[in-house]
C-alpha cells in the first residue's frame, strides 16, 4: 500500500505547485524537486509492495520507512495550504506577510530534510541488500485511472450481482415448499447450513422475496446478525420492520426506544401472535443467539416460519421446535460454467476461444458460488486467452480446494486493481459486519483520506462514485439499496468472507487495524507493517494516540467508553468518525489540536455537543452528521475557510445569525432545527439565498406542540437529561426550505422513515431539486401525517407511487410546480384524503387517482388546462367539489 500513499501525496504536491505557485516564492522549485523524486520512486514501490506480500522482511521495512516519509511530506503540504488560505482570507494582503515568509522558509527547510532522509533510507537499503541483489526487480504495471473509463456506467441500474440464481432454482422451490406447506401449521425453523460463500444468504433472500409477494405471510422481517450483536437492537429493528407490514399498534411502537429488552420482547410477541409471520435470521454464529431471542416468536399453529442461515451445523440443529435442515449443494460443472459465464461475459458477448480454458477455471472453483462470482467478475475485465491460461497454470488450486479458501481468488481480483481502488476496497472492511454503508458518507471519507484523484471533467464525488461502481462490478461489494428513479447506488455491504480477507490484508499492508479489544491494539504480527488507521468495534482505547503512534484515521463504532477519548497524540489525524449510543457526548476543546482533520463524522442516538471554538480545525472540509443530533453548531465553524460540506440530521438550538463561509462551501443540509428565533431564521435564510449560486442548501424548521406564549417558547432551552427520542414527541410540523443544484449527487436527503419524528402531523418540502427519488415510499409510512405539501420543483422525478395502506392519516395533499407525468395510487392508499391541490402541468390525467379517493371532499386544480372533462366529471361524480384557477391567487368553482 506504500505505492498508494505516495500516489496520493504526488497528486497533492502537483496541486500545490499549480494552485499556489504565485505566493510560494522559492518553495515551488523545492516542491517540484520532491515531486520528481517521488515520481521516480513510484514504479519501484509497486515492486516493493509485491515483495512485501511475499514475506520479504527487508522490503517490508523499506516500505514502512517510505510510508513514514510520505506522510511527513503530506504534513508539509497541509502547512503550505494553510499559509495560502490564511493569506487569501486576510483583510489586508500585508497582514501576515512577515509570518508567512518565516513559515514558508520553514516549509522549504522541511522539504530539504525529507529529501535527505529519503537518500539515507536508500543508502541503507543498498548497503544491506547485497544478499538479494540478484532478485528480479522488474517494474510491474501500474493500473491508472483512465478518463475513457468514466464514459459509461459500470453497473447499470437493476443489474445487481448478488441475486444470480444459477443452480438455485430447485433449491428455491424446496425452501418455498417448506415455507408454504399447509399440512404443517406449526411454527417451523428452516435452517440453511453451509460453508462461507456457498450462497446461504442469496438462497434465503430469493425464497423470502418470492413468498412475501404472494401475500401468504401477513408480517415479515429480515435480520442480519453479526457476531457482536445487541439482542435489544435486533429486536427493536424487527419491530420497526414489522410495523411497516401491517396495521399494528403505532402508539406502542412510537415509544420503542424508551423500552428495555423485556418490554420490546413482549411488544414483539404481541405483534406476532395474531398473524402468520416469516422472519429471516441471517448469519447466526452461536446457539446462544437463538436462545436469547426465541421467546419472541409465538407458535399459534397458523403456519408461521423462521429461516435461519449459519455456517455451523450445531447452530442449525439447535432450535427445539419443528425443524427443517437444508444444506446448499455446491454447483456441478455445468452450473459452475453457467454462473462463471454470466459474470465473465456480463453483456452476453461470447468468446468461443475462451470456452475451453474458461471451463477449466470454473471447474477449479470447486462449485463454490462466491469463488465463481468473484473470479468471473475479475476476468470480465480481461478477455485475453494468454492471461486465462497463465492463471490455470500459476495458481495452486489444489491447496485452495483442500482448504476451502476463496482468498486466493480474492487476491487475484485485488492485485489487479489500481492503487486507489485497492485502498477504497480495504477501507470498506473497517465497518462492522453486516453494516449498511451509506455511499454518500463513504465517498466523503475516501476523498478526505486522499484515495480519490482529480480527473479532468469530473468532480471528486463523481470519481468516488465510479469507484463504488467498479467495486460492485468486480463483485467485491454488494449493492444493498438503489434509488428507484435514477438507479444511483445508495447503500452497500461487504460479504463477510471478503471483509475477513480484507481485514487481514489491510493489517499486512499497514493500511488499517480493526480492534475489538485491548489485545487487538497491542498485538503486532511479524508479517505486518505499522498501521496508520484504526477502527474500533464495541471497544475503545481512550489513550489511542499513545498506543498507536502517528495515526491518520480513527473510526469508532459504539465504543464502550463513557466519554469521548483523549486527543493527545492524535495531532496528525485526517479522519475521525464516531458512532455512539451514549445519552450525550461532548467534544472537548482539545479537538482544536487536530489542525490536519479533514473529515469529522458523527452518528448514533447521542446528543453531540461541540465546543464554542472550532476554528482550530483549520483543515476541516466535511462535517458529516446526517443521522445525528447536535445541540448547536458554533458560529466559529463557519469561519473555517476549507469547509465544503455540512450535513446534520437535527440541531436543537440554531444560533447562526448568518452563514458567512467562503466560496469553498458546497452543500449545507440540516434536516430539522428544533428551536430558532424568528429574526435569526430570517437572517440565516437571507444569507444563504445570497450564496445560492454556488451552494446547495436545505434547512428544516420544526413547529412544536406547546401551550406557552410565543416569547417564552423562543427562549426555552431543551433539557438534555431526556433521551434524543423524547424530542420527537414535541414535533408536529416540519418545513424544508432551500435550493439544491439540479441532479445533485446528494440524492438521499430524506432520511429513513424511522428517523422522522413519530408524531409529525404536517410536512412541507419547498426546496428545488432536493428530491431525485420518489419520496412517497418513505413518507407514506409516517403514521400520523395529516398534511403533506411538496412544492416549488422539490421533486425532479416524473412519477410517484403510493402503495396500499400508505398515508393512513393523510387529510390534505398539495403538489405544486412538479414535473409529474404519472401518479400510481394503489387501492387503499390515502383512504381518508379530503383535500387535494394540484399544479402539475405535465400530468395528463387523474381519473385513475380519483377513483381510489372515496373520502375526497375538495379538488383544487391550478393552471392545469390539459386535464380532460372526464377528469372533472370523475371528481363531481363522487360528490367532490372542484375548484379551478389560472393562478394560485384566484380560485373558482366549476
């Protein structure tokens, strides 16, 4: 991974020379000299990385030394950038001229010191490398990003690789026969047991998706269970899923996050006991998991079913209920070749000259679906027969067959990636098992880490998205969710086999260390390089800066500590991502020591509190808290010249008089502001409107249920002794205002329905271009929503679909200035809608909609002459009053 680090530094050096040469005095010559030195080194470093993987300890030591130097060069670049921004933002160009001159001389001196150190490193290497002097050091090809590569989509919408059904047809029917067997009405567990990569989850998903569409089961849910699961969170998640599949007690489920394990278990039992249900428990590791949750599944003799997938036969046989064991068969030669073909030739292009060698490769995968998929995707990028023949001859397939290890195939695909793409893949392994990774967050982390190069004609976000697509095309990640209208990938997961392999590879290369205990932090193996990134899962070392020196990235997922860790020793940190379930979490003043921090990510049910002064985070580009609550955003944040993106789910107290950032700000998104003075709100909006030519922004202001006088309400402070979830009970209205650039890459502004306030009655969305995906599947599940307004070109799509039993409380719907052409309203949706207001000039007919609205009292049509007489008559025929106008001010009966 040393070559990847140097590649990132090289790009930043180039940017430094190009962008800031006008003020760097004599430094550009020294920077250019350093760039030339690293460029010459880069080809050699690809060989060094390869030798490290072969176990060459001398090369591993050399790679570690070069990585240290490369990261020090990056520090110099950061300091030069800061000097540039400081001079650029000064009131007078002479303000910092003396200090800048001193600092620039220091930059030059540091570069000279580093160049001298590089020379010493290679002198030592040459001195002690006499034993290995005969070793072949031929330069290996460097996989570079090519601009032509970005001319087409890598993974077309809907062509997701995880659902290939080759060889599963018979097995799907077998599983379905267990699920739908009406001669067996007892609660039955179907255990699918098989080795890693055998297709257990795919088989379960295909059977599950098939039967739930048939309507036989009334309630259903899918749970992915990691080795370090929380029983309480698993049960809560199941309640949330079931809540969306039928009419259940919404009032009880609204207070879900206040309940403990016993209360949630009883609630879930009550939900399930009267209905036929289907639940999937995917990837169970121990018998203890079943024992902890089995009591919530009632057996009422109504044909309910549970699908359980596991690698362990003991776990599969453990449930003491009626049981069916299914072991997926490995694919035979014909089916192996069929699956391999689908992946190696995705566009149905046949290469007859490759068939013989292709069948040999498919056979050597020993019928394991994951191995066939990964190998096929890898070879889909190279249809050279000599490459395929060489692979048959060079890989020790017998060892792989005996060990059942697909790691050798994963390594083939991995080592064929560009350096940047390798880094992006290994980074996905830092997330917990079965963790749904939001693509818009992952892209920003990659950019902050320096994995994403500048490609002419594309933004870095677009390039990062192409990396996501390429990893999906190579079958190294699984697509979990797409936007329906545009087909953008919204969420991904990484298969547990690939994740385990990636974690091991990341440690070997000194890229990343994943730690679940203190032992993981302290232990270092002989074949590993020093790591510069660490991810904590369920555990945290409060003195991590002392335990692991010179860290660049820290990711912490649900750490067990009672407070945020100390920042001592973390002054070089570039990325900090913190997921917490504590009641509150205060970021200390010492966070300002992180002068190189580019990305700050916060998530979880915690109320995060920032220090009043944050200007010390001079390099901060991204504040990502789009699922988190913060008490207030300090005004000092807007003074950070490097700031580009601010995404926050909820702010309790809005205290920004005006947003006065420089032109670096690109997106500002706050979904809900709980409290804001009216005058302050107007000033904020006015300042943002002035910036709309280059900033995409959206702010949501809530209205709350209070009986106090207005003056008292404006001065009220929310009590932080309550949980975050209690705040939702105060909210009954929400208005989103702003303006997004058309087709902005941030296309998932609306959060999942579980993040919406449960008691929300009124929602207004007035923010041009903010919604590229149909919002109705999310909004229709809000249990109490009575008034919905989507206006001002807020939705860019051409169609909306409202499913049956959606919008059960909706009384008024307003759709204004939208480019709708089609509205699919299923029977039972919006059953109590009384008032409908439309201004959609491209909507040609609404007769099919009106036939479903039995309770409609009034229909208001604004500037819609394209509607036919039949539409008007359809409304009047149902006893509905029709109001027609040529503008929004004048309305008349017709």
